[in-house]
C-alpha cells in the first residue's frame, strides 16, 4: 500500500499533502492522560511496550495521520548510558550533572542497547499494529541537545555550563560529543531493525550556538550520525530538526544523506521555499500556539503554508510540538482542512 509520507520523503509530490504532528501523542489528549495515570513514572511509560504502543497509536486512531511516531523521549539515551534521569511534574527532566571535563564511562554497546530493548519492542509492535498507510517514525536527540541536558542537569535558560565547557575545554567536550554520536547512531540503527521507516533527529537547542560552534557541535555530529546510520541502513530517510538556527538552516544542506529539514515556526516561508526546498524536502511549520488557539487564524496560516510549499515535496507539521492546552478538536479541524486542501 502507498505510504504518502514515505513517498514524499523519497521525493514524490503527493496529491494530498502528508501530515503528522510533533508531540501528537501527549497530555492534550484525554486518552493519553488516562493511560499515563496507570503507568507509574514517565520513564515507566516509555519503557512499557504495551502502553507506549497504545499511546503512539492514539492520535492515529483519532486523526488518521500519515506518520506514527514512536512514543518515547530523547533522554532515554543518557538514561541507558547509566546516568540518572527523572521527570518532576511542573519542572521537566532532572539529570545528574556531568562534571565539566570529567572522564566518561566506557561505552558498552551490548548493555546500552539491552537497556533500550523495551523501546525496540514498542517499534516492533507498532510495525504490526499501525495502519498500512502510515509511516513509522523513530527518533533521537542530537548530541548537542542531549549534552546540554546532561551538563545543565535539565532544561536551561542560558546554557552557561554547557557553553562554558565548549569554550574552556573543547577537547574534553569533543569526547562527550563523540560518545553521544556513537551511542545515538547505534540506537537509531537498532530502531530501523525494529521497524522504523523514517528517523528524525531533534537538535532542539541548536539555536543557542554561534556560527562556528554550530558547525562543530551541531552540524558535524549530525553529519557523523547520518553517515553511520546510512552505512547500515542506506535507504532510511532522515529528517533533521535544528530548532532556532534561522538562516543557518542552509548550513545543514551539506549533510550527505539528509532527506528532510523540519522547520521551526520562525522560519520565513518564502525564504525556506527558495533556499531549502529546492534541495531537500521540508516539513513544518505552523506555530503550535496557533493550533492551540484554533479558528480562522489557524486556517489562514495553514493555507498560507500549503500555498507556498505546494508543487514540491512537502510534509505538513508544526514548528515544534503540540502544547498541552491544545483542544483535540482543533487538531481534527486542522487535519481535515489539510486533507481537503487542493493547490
């Protein structure tokens, strides 16, 4: 059966624009909240294949989207590497802070992948249970973004410890990045073995880097991951989401094997069409707050996005994840509009 999202990523314009949403499974859905209440901790939910499969499929059952994304979290990678990760309601993730310049534990691939085996089991279940027309999406966090969480001990406003480390001791910081490149590539390759048909890499904090550091700490590590993944899985499409990098989006076009750039909501549409879409598939980029607000403003902006990106391969998505206060009927309304839209 034809999979519109997968066909689009392979360069084929679709008669109906394929659509999925970042964070499409989550707190805005009442069925997710019910499932979440039975799971224990957030990590318990991520590591429970039965419940994670159920949650992954909930938005597909509601909206018949073109992409099923694995329900998990980018911080399962440091957790599987042996670092403490916790999630505090209202505060987000809390991690043990890395000692700046400190040594790293020896990487044990077998142990690392074994700790992530429930995630791979979820993908295997989704490969069986997802609709035949839906593309199964795996994902991971980019090394720079994961490193910031590990160094700052969670989210940060100024990334002072992480950026300070890059300035004070770039060689030891490079060791951390290399450590995350290898482990992330192994994780993604195993996701493909378990059934993932597309991979997305989230570099959520790339936008805090200056031009030179963006090349070294965001682009080059992603380039290395893509090369490692493509060596084992040459046909897998890869999407990169370097949030907040502005005109530096063009710098990611040099990554060999890149299939698609996912655009945040600040990226000008005409600029992206003229400078990015000529080279790769683009995905995006409705403001999640517009989806939360709904109404004519949401539809107007969605139509503007569709008008500008039509005629070349394009995937409709958001500029970041669905926010918790989003009414589910707004997602229904938007999806129905995209399905009915004609160039």
